[in-house]
């Protein structure tokens, strides 16, 4: 059922009352943050919501306060909740418990709007959380402003079986004047490491990042079941990134991850530069990750296609989808990364041929 507050208040409340007994899904759009001209009718709406005990899904497009927030929280069977809330001055701040909620999507104006809304809320059954922000939210993410938001998420979901976390923008267009801001650093993100059941971490709000090897390694260990780890590789990172090829080695022992998106400093290490032909400085990995098939590296710095190809193939022998871009156009793949993409299939064929020859020699020795 869909209710739009542009209709007369009596019509809106009448529709809700008429269908409340059997209503399982509701989309409620409140123009300018109110259902009507009368505060008593708004209170009546909240009371009627509490009586629709069969509701399992709500899409609430409005700026609203504590009374409606509490009414929604009181629904015992509510499993899916989508909220579009833009006016920070009306953000609900009262404690609440959503016992049956499994999916939550919050569309807000900035990360700081999320903190007061959920810092006193518990989601014991939540499995999927999505945060969506407009492009100009990038103005409010620097100077450690995202840390309280991530900490509030971790606290609200501390006992939840949360497996899916997505943070995104509603629009991929970022105005140029919004790009000169401070980056999100590793300590800002660390509160999310408390969510140890995550399997899909898809962070692509097009924010500026400055993460390091230590955090990347901690992520891999904190989320042992993660299958997708996507850290905004399509947008602006500190260059060169402080996540290096050495940091990427931690993924070798992570056997579930299938898709990885991160901006790297893929430069040849100093030791290898001393002897660039032999590649003796590339470790011979006894543990290989055969689950990783997709790697998105964005505008990662790279200076040797041959070295990086050998490195990646030695670590991820099944890798068959590599994506990179120049930083200007997503479809514009830099020449060196394009060479890596071309070399990887050849590396797989050589490895397969080598294994076949070793097996054949074993058969010949046994026969002799």
C-alpha cells in the first residue's frame, strides 16, 4: 500500500485505517515532514501504525521525529525498513529496539545524521544494512566526521548477524569544488571491524580515502567469511596508496574472498628494482588463494607489468578479471595495467602446462 501526504489528511488516515488489519507492506511519503496541518492527526497516524501489527515492510520517505520512529519500532513483524530522511534538525534520537528487522536502508544527507538516529538503537536480527548519501555529503566526511557514524553502526549491530554492509552515493557525479577535503583514514574505519560476520562489504560512496596495510590486514582477519570486499576503488585515494603489494599478501590465506576492490601502490619493491630481471624477490607462496577471481584496482600506481603479473599469479592463480582506470575515465585503462590483463591468461596457460609436464614425468618414473 502507498500513502502520499499530498492527499487530504482524512483520506490518508482513512486509507490506513481501512487496510490496517491485513496490511503487510506500506510506502509512506510525508511532504515537508508532516502528514497534515494538524499535530493531532500526526499523532493519530502514529497510533494507527502501532495497530497495523501485520506490517513486515515499510518505505518511509519523510523527515520525522521520535513519535513516528517509536511507532515503527513497535511493529513486531517488521523485517524490512527503508528510510529517506534529509532534515538533520528533525532526526529521531530516542532509544528503540527493532527485534525482527533483517534489512535496513538509510538515505540521509550526511554521515553525521546517522549517528544520533541509531546510537541508542538495537537491531538484534539485522542481516543487511545500506547507507546512501547524496554527492555533497563528501563535504562532511573529512576531519574524522565519519568515525562516530561507523562507531554507532558497530554498536547498534554488535549482536546482529549482519552479513551485508553497503555504503554508497545516490549519484556518481561529484562537483569539482567538493574534492578538496581531508581523507578518511584507517582509524575512522576501524569500528566496523567489530562486525565479524560480514560477507559482503561494498563501500562505494566516492569519498576520499587514505587507508594503509595495517588496516587492510586487520580487515581480512576481522572478516574471515567475507566474499566481496570493495573499498571505493573508483574514486580518489591518496597517491600513492599506503596499501601495498605486501598488504595484498594477507589475502592469500583468506579462502572465501572472490571479489576485491582497492587502490594499491603496485610499484616494484626496492629489493626487486636492484635485480629487475630475475624477480628473485617475489616470494614462492606455499599458500595460494584460488577463490579470488575479480580484482578492481582503480587508479593504482604501477611501474612494471611483468613484475605485478608474476606477483598476482603467484598469489591468485585463478584471477581472471582485472579492472583498472586512469583516474579520469573509468573505461580508460592505463597501458601498464592493460599489459597485466594481457599477461595473466598467458601466465595461467604456462602454469597449467608446467603442472601437466610434472604429472607426465611422474607417470614416466612410475612406469620405469
